[in-house]
C-alpha cells in the first residue's frame, strides 16, 4: 500500500529533480543500491554498479558544467527533458504499490494509481525546473551572468541537503520544500518584474 511517508519522499525527490536531476538520479541509484528503497522489478537496474558509476560521473560533470557561463544555459534545455523523466521515475521507484505492480507485470505497465503519481511527479519536476530557469534567466539579465555560478552553488548545496534529509525525515523535507517553493515563486515574480522594468528603462533610452 502507498503510505504518507513514501509519498512525502516521492514529493521531495520529484521536487529536487526539477532543481538538480543529476543529483536526484545519483541519490536514487545509491538508495536502491544499498536497499534503502525497494524499487519495483522494472527499476532494479537503478541500483546496479554500472548505473551507479554512470550516475556519479554524470552528476559530477553536470555540477561542474553548470558553473560555466553559456554552458549553463545550454544545460537548462537538457534538464527540461531530464527533469520530468527523473521526477516520474523517482516517484514510481518510491511510491509503487507492490501488489498492483505484480498484477500488471505481464502487461508491462505500472499500476494505474502509481502511474498517475509518477506523471504528477514528472509534472512537478518540470514546473520546478521552469521556476529555476526563470530565476536563472533573471540572474543572467541583472548580473550579466556573473551571479549564475553563485546561484548554481546554492542549488547544489540545497539539493544535497534536501536529498540527505529526505531519506531520513521525508515529512520534514517535503514540508520544507513546499515552503521554499512558495518563497521561490514569490522571488521569481519580484525578480521578473525588476527585469521587466529594467528592460523598459533601457528601451526608453
């Protein structure tokens, strides 16, 4: 059965996937590898040595590349595709219903309720990624890209802390992420208005 705790963890992972999909994949791979998460049969490959190695290299490369001007902008488009995929997979891995999944195994499809949760997780990751992109674009405009590496480091630290807490105290991580997301929406709105005013002022001259 789906439990509130598993849903809280799924929510936390899918939210972080929108911020740092590479770190989410690495955390998920480690969790399955050390049996913290009992992933469904269709996702046991997440815990393999090969997947863990690839996820580690990808996370390191992504983290480093995101600090490079222009490259970080290109990465955003890559993560627009990866974020919803990782968010959906994370939710399915954590919140799957073993009984339903077993019943539908011959059909090669996840249980309908869990599939819905996975789609919602992917949508959430995509929305968070879009919010991240808005803040990053505003940072680029206001600071000519100078603040982007600082923002990137902040995202790295936030993602790592939340991922660590999520597996220990999923409720706390989910509540904190919900609050932070609301604050981020407000900040994005304020910054977007500031960028808009700056552009109108520049156009006037």
